[in-house]
C-alpha cells in the first residue's frame, strides 16, 4: 500500500534527516519544505535527530524547522478557533501560550483554574447579591490565591501567557481579567471583559441583559458595575470610566463601556505581546506575532 501524500513515511524522514547537514542551501531548502509539509508528526523525529547530532549547523537547522512547523500549526489552530470556537476563550489563551511554550501542560492549566473555581463555588449560595459574589471572587483570587498585577515588570511578555500567570500569580490587566472571567463563566456569573484603551477591566451585567442587543440600549442600562482585577478587584462605576477616558483625552465611545467579544480579547493579548517583544528588541518575534494576529 502506498502512503498518502502527507502520511509519515519513516524511511523518507530518515533520508531527509541525513540531508540536513548538506552545505548546499538549495538542498536544505527542499528538505525544510518537505518537513513543513509533513507537519507536527515529524517533530519527534527531528528532536531525536537534534539530540543525536554534534553538528552545530544541523542543530540550528533542525531548531528552525521545528519552530516553523509549530508556528504554522499555531496559525492554523488560531484561525480554526476564530472561525469555529470563539466561545472557548481558554482554548485561544492556550494556543497563544504555545507560541512561547510549545510543550506546555494543558491539563495543568485546567486543573489550576478548576481549583480556583472550586474555592469560589464553596463560598457561593443562591441568596447573594452581585456585589457579594464579587467580594467572594476577590477574596479567593487576590487573598487566598494571591493574584496581583505585575507592577514591577508591567510590560514583560510573561504577563500575557496564561500558564505563567497561573504559576507566578502575576499578570497584566488583560490576563488577570481573563482568568477572572473564565472562573465566572464556569460559575454562571455574568462578568465579561471590557476593552478600555490602555487598560482592561470587567463588567458585571444583569442576569437578564441581552448581550446580543444590536442597539446596546438594554445592555448599557444593565451593567451593574465594573471590576478592575489589576487593582485586586476594585469595584467602580460608569462615572469612573468617564473620568479615566477624560484623563487620557479620549472621546467616550460605546465600545469602552460595554462587554467586548472573545475575539477582541485575543487580539488585545497578541497586541500586548507585540508591544512587549518590540520593547525588548525581538524583531523576529514581533513579525511572527503580527502574522499570528492575521490568523484571526
């Protein structure tokens, strides 16, 4: 039986690996393109070849090919998410984290979130007001689990990767808000992200509000209050948003007061990473992240 076009053929992989140290760049280019076509299944074989090689050029080439394969897989995953899975914000966060941490443990992230959710759930009951629920969320997240804004290293890239933020308990406004909102979603608490300029906060929406009301009227009337996870869950109102925008000399706009989409959140996360890596002088990462953003 002949293998299908993109099916892994071990003999072919071994033959391709033996050509990786060829000094002829055109041969290397063909080999690289073939590996990229084979995709993620080729990565373990390439990793083994890297471990067994003492040739610096070959190792560098293998690293480049693995990175290209993994990056293309991320682009495809993010594009698929944008078209079919936008409701699953956690999935997009994991895809973005895989850019920097290709071997991250997805189950570990889910267990960490589950533990926080469980701790909040134990304190909740049906008679609580919206404000009381938020006080419990704030207590569990910022006192028990000790999450806080990374003020000392505000623009660091690690503040945008969910696996790192869950581990270090420090993040930027977007990622702290995302973790807060993910816990709320699991507990059916109507809290959603608000995409403010130079900041990111959450809105507590009335249970009966229609998030898909095109006029936005019922929604704006149904925002009970706002929450700022970067300031340990500080609660504030529309007047405070007005004052914040005035301070920045930005004209008030409906989008600065209402919940944004998960797509907007993911775009904001990537834009934060572009800014962070640009600040550090990683031009290649900046270009790749711009390409990743186009997948959306």
